[in-house]
């Protein structure tokens, strides 16, 4: 390689530093990661087993009924859910579907449980807002694959690292929309609440959160969708489900299988998107 | 002891507070301080006191610091310097817990845009102040219902704010403020967002209410007419400073400086009466809902020979005459659209009565007072004549 004017200092060993930091982290907290790994695995496998125990007919009917009532007693989404899920079952992908659903639900729940309080914190504290905003930007601009690396380092392969990566990837919208929703509450209403002598938590729970609800729900909807897309990518590190079918089809160049699994994912995505949108109106 | 005493109150927005504060003490103006430090002085060294049972009006142009001042009284805005005493207690030094107690028990606030919670019903809005104090559901509902009853709003208790007109919403705002029986009411331009007719009604209601309740009111307005109408004393603010404090009479007869004089001139011009000052509430039908039968009923009841027709947004559509209506009823028509006449004379709310006279003289119908297509009120000939008569009495 030619000498360049830019080479007046040697290469800075950033990747080495990150690597040794990760080594330290995984080494020092091994017991913690291990117990999270085994506990998470236990919970999620249990949940999938339970879901599989439900007869597909019953499951499909429950989803259809939820769709029917959530969309104001219209048949469109319910009909789509019946035909779509039936198709997945017909293709022999039911167990994969249940695995994917477990991963998405767990990832979304964790994202919401972390994301809503963080969003509230950002709305209340200028400091939190200035510090967390760039972190969220970073989380959203990093290519999704990158999250698989620390996930594997901490938790090995399987469902738990899949959820870990999905939570990091899916968290930002819930945080951002919660922050936004609370900041958007009209000043006069906040003042009205305070002028009557509300405590901070009375103001939050009686005025701010109810008024921010629809915005927060829009964020949660996005989080669910991102969790779904990441769960598919997480099949690369051994997360089971429809994604792993797509992956193996890709590796073996089986166009047909790949298409069917991909289509099943699309069906799941549409049902989940519409359902969360309608449930949160 | 005065109910409220304010001493050397200052609010500085922005950075360089200390430097700005120093300049406030050197009697520098808001503009000078802004230029030197970049900080905005919201309230500049204001002192006054308000007596129990008084209606104390704070008046000034937009940006003069009225809202900032009134919000420091309950510390929605933290004072930069100075003291506030309520019943002798120093509000500005209180910790959060004591401050909450004062807010809950002594002070209530009414807001310009009503400040009603859109996700709560009228009853739930009215209960709010009691709810956060931990009253049981029964107790607080009972008290809130009494407050709504007094305001004539009980029929709407299960509706949501956006289902009510502006005037009604502000009645709810007032009922909510009164529900926990405060000693002091802070009203920040509480009537400024309302139509002129409704605004006058609300002023009357407030005065009536005050006769029996005897609260202490701090009322903010930018309208001198309103200030004169309801204020026992009026404080005039300019650029954060209090430029004059006195009764309406004192201010009108003896304005402290040019700024106050300008305000007073405005009142003089308003004394030459305008359309909006004499208009009355129209009897009307809605074009899409009411047919000839309804129209006939109303006209009989009110003894009218013509009546205006509006759409459901109060936009003026035209008018109908009694003769046409009788015919339409005989022909069993369902709508008034075919007999609608469009040639109703209309005027702006600012039209002077002298000009109105010409319009109304050659008209067989009343005159509509219209702004942006919406009918605010109507004027019949007798109103103009009596207004002119009174006017000439004043001048003689
Ligand atoms: N939060 C704020 N930050 C900076 N400046 C403010 C703030 N609130 C009010 N001001 C300034 O303080 C002055 C007084 O405002 P305000 O009390 O709202 O006036 P008014 O109610 O009489 O219209 C104005 O110059 C306004 O720009
Ligand atoms: Mg104001």
C-alpha cells in the first residue's frame, strides 16, 4: 500500500478495544447473561408450546373475532385473517408461525415496558432528552444485522438473543412517540391540571398519558412491526419461526419454499398491523 | 389584612437573569434590558394588593405581562424575585407540598381557551379539583353536580367538551373552578375567546354570581370596556410594568400617561355605539333541519313577520317572510329552500349606529350583523332609534 499523507498516525485500534470490552462484559456478567438466557428460553418455549396446544381452528376464530370487533363489526379484516392464517396452516407452517408470534409478542412487550417510561422521562427532563435522542438516532441508523453480534456474544444463539436484538431495534418508536405525545399535550391543560394542585403523578396519569394515548399507540404499532421484521432477521442467529424457513430456502435456493414462507410472513404482518392499529384507536 | 399582596414582583425569561435583575433595580425598561442582556422581562417590579371580595382587573395590550403576572400568583410560573402573600402567607417561599395545599383550597383558575380536558365528560371535568384531593366518588360527584346545577349545565354532564359551544364550555370552566369552593378566582382572559353577545352575558353572570359568593377575583383582560364593566379597580400594565392603578372612574378622568390615554380614547370611540353593542339574539331556523311548520310556530310565538335562516354552522343563508311561510305550509312543503329570500341587508359588527340608520331605514326586514359569513345577531329598527335617542341624551 502506498504511503498516504493521512497515515501520520497508526491505525487506532477501535475494533480491538470494542472486542476486549465485550470480552470483559461477557466474562464479568456471565452468570447474569446465563440466567437471563435460561429464564427467557424457559418462558418463551413455554409460551410457544401453549400456543401450539390451541387447536388452529380455535386460534383462527379467536383472531377473526378480535378483528371483527376491533374494526367496528366489519368483516374485511376478519375474512382476511381467516383465509390468510388458514393458508399458513395448510402449508404446514403453523408451528413456525407460533414461534414467530411468541418472539414478536415478547419483544414488543419488553419494548413497551422499557420504552414508555423512557419516553416519559425524556418528556419531563431536558437532560434525558438531550442524552437519549442521539442514542435513539444511533439505534435506528445502525444496520439491523449489527445487533446480532452483541446478541450472540451475550446470549449465544436461539430465541433469547433474537428477542434481545429485536428489542434494541424496535424500541425507538415507542420511546419517541411517548415523548412526543406528552410534549404535545396543550400547555393550557397542563396548567389547568397543576392549578388545581395535582401532584406530578396525578398530572401524568389523569391528564398527560390519556391525552398522549393515541400518539403512544401509533408508536407501539411501529414497534410491533419493527419487532416482526427483526425477528425474521434474527433467524440468522438461530431464532426459530417463519424467518428460519425463509433463511433455509435462501441457502438452498428453493424459490417455492421461500415464497410460501415469505407470503406467510406478509400475512402475519398485515394482520398484526391492522389489528394493533384498530385496537389502539 | 389584604387578601393578596404582591411586592416587587419580577419575572425574567431567558439567560443572564442576574444582569437583567440588576437592570430592573436600576429602573431600566424592558426594551433596554432586552437589548443589553437578551433576556425578556415579563413582569417588571410590580406591587399591589387586592382586598377580600374585590374584583381586581389587570389590563394591558398583548405581551404586557398579564398572563405572566397572574400565573405567578399560583406559581404556575416561578417568580424571579419578589414576594406574594395570600392571607399573609408567603406563597413565593412555600415548598411544593404547601403550595399544592394552597392551590387546592384557596385558588382556582379559569383559562382563555377554557382548559377543559377533552377526554373527560363535563361532570368529570368539574370533579377534577376534588378528585385529586382524594374525595370519594360520591362526595365529589355530588359537589360537582351542585356546581353544574348552579351554572345551568347539569343536563350536559355526560357530554364531552367538544360537544358544547364556546360559551357553554367556559361556563363549565367556571363551574369547575368553583366546585372546590376556592376563595380566590384567577381568570386569564376568560371571556376573550367568546362572541360579543355571549361575552356580555358571561360578564353579567359573573357579576351576579359575585353578589352572592363574595370571592376575590383577579380578572385579566385586554379590553377596557370589559374592565370598566366588571372591575372594582383596574391595574393597567405596559411592557411588564404597572402604569396605573385605580377605579374605572379615576382612570377615565385622570389617565396617568399617554399609554393609558390611548386606551381611554378607545373607550370614547366605543361610546359612539356600534352594531355589535346593540344587536340582539336572532330567532332563526336551520335550513337543513327545520321546515315551514317550525318556522310558522316560531314566528307566531315571537310575533315576527320575517325570520332569518342559518345553516348548522350559523352561516347566514337568507330569510323567510310570514306570507311565504303560510303558503308553504298550505302547499305542505317540507323545506324552506324554495321560499328562501337572499336580499337580507347585512352589516359588519363594527358599523357605527349612525351608518346603520341609513341601511335600516329602507329595509322591510331586520339587518343581520355578520362576520365571515356567520350571523352574530340582528338589529331591528326600534333598537337603532332607541340607541340614537340615548346617544343624544348623553351629548346634551
Ligand atoms: N415562557 C416564556 N419564555 C420567554 N418569554 C416569555 C415566556 N412567556 C412569556 N414571555 C414573554 O413575556 C412577555 C409577557 O407575556 P405575557 O405575560 O404572556 O403577556 P400577556 O398575557 O399580557 O399577553 C412577552 O414579551 C412574552 O413574549
Ligand atoms: Mg395572556
